[in-house]
């Protein structure tokens, strides 16, 4: 445990040139006193690390000291080779660069670990696209990817969801692959970041200028917030249900999981038989109808009245069908 922490400490200083005790403690999830002890241990082991005093002080490595990758264990090396998604790299036009990088890393590893790539790829494969749909590799994706890596402003043609065609000047911050579909998070100059589906680009060409990336932009955090907001925007209606314990357990499997969990968390006390009443956000009454039928007798619609009547009629038809003798 401590050995791994010491290696990480050296790699952090190697990557950032200087860090304060507080910054190192935060990265390593230890106290500043532990950082001081670890630095002393590294110095005694011959690693040229020293401390600068004063307001702008911190820990540094002397004279451009570099460590090789021979400190990697097999599990770490295998995890490293799993960090890329081959199909995504290919779609972005980066397959050759990724292959060269893997060769360089393999060459830097000690001989016992050079089979880590084969070991990892034969034990784990990420198939990003969803079922029942062909993978989407937009024709203009390599152009967009190159602009993302180079911080290049793009002039694009875009086909909106309503069918209208528009032209935009965008600053592409990052690419996201979601269930086989590519999106780019981009900022029109002077505006906030937006999400564009890459397959809807009808044209994409760098305009010859570089944009200054906003340091505070966090792509994973932005995408998580965008995805959550998109999911919430679909839930425009709500229904009132009474669920049996079995219905409460199954609910998250037949409707939006986050909405189901939030509704159950906000529910009042359970009845004597364990049933609970909830208010569930839904996309529409038609969508809710199918979801509620999937719950069968484990759910009762309390409101709206029209949906309750519709489900009741479906239950009556189902009961009548099963009371009749099966047709041969």
C-alpha cells in the first residue's frame, strides 16, 4: 500500500514539477504529515526530492529526474492497456497513434510485463454500441476530433432535430461516445456550452483560428449534468400509484430508474400490508400505461382518473381472455 503511494507521489511531482503538501495530501488521500514522512523516505532511498520554503514553496524533483515504468505491477499494466476503446479510436482516426503509444509503453516495461497487452485484450472487450442498432461512425468525426485535440474553431453545418439546417461557428471542447452515438460538447463564441450530435453535421471545417480553452470546463461533469437534465426534460407528466412491496422492488426496472428511486425515497409511510403510495414522473400517459401494465397486479393507478380507467379496461380484457378456454 505504501509502496504504491510512494510511486504515485513521484509520478505526481514528475508530471506537475512542483506541488504543495496540501495538494499532495489531497491527491494521495492522506495527511500532510504522512506526505512529509513519505518525502523523507523517498529522499533516503535516493530519489532527489526536496522542499522549497515560503509562500510559493512546495515539493520538487531535482534536475529533471524521471522514473521509468518498471514500477508497474501486472494488474496496473493490464489496466493501462484497457484504458482505450479500440472502436472509438478507430472512428476518430487515432488507431495508428494509439498503436504506436502501446508499443512505446510495452518497450518501457520490464520483460515480464510485456505480455500485459495481450493478456488484457483477451480478457476484456468493450462493445460500446447498444443492442438492435448499427454502430454509428459519422463521416466528419475525424475532422471534429482533430479540432478537439488542437483547440481549433470549427465552422459547421448542422441539421437540427426539427429538420432545419443552420450554420454555426463552434469551439469544440470534447467528444462523448454514448451507447454508440457520438456527441461533441462545444461552445459558440460568447455563449455557454451546448451538445451537438456529430452525425447531424453536414459540414465541418476549421476556420484557421485557435480558441482559448476555459480551464474550469470539466467534460465528465458537464456531460453528467447535461444527461441528467435531458432525462428530466423527458418526464413532463406524473401519475399517482399504490405499489405492493413487489411492485416497489420492480418499479426501477420498468421505468426511468432515477425517477423511480426518487419517487420511492419521497414516499410516505407504508400501509399495513406494506404497500406505498408514490408520485412518479413519467414521459406521458401513453408511456406510463405500458409501464404500469408491466407491473401487473403489483400496481394500482390512483390518478389521473383517465389512466386508471384505461388500465382497468385492460385488466378486464386480460381477465376475460384467461377465463375463456384456450383456443386450439
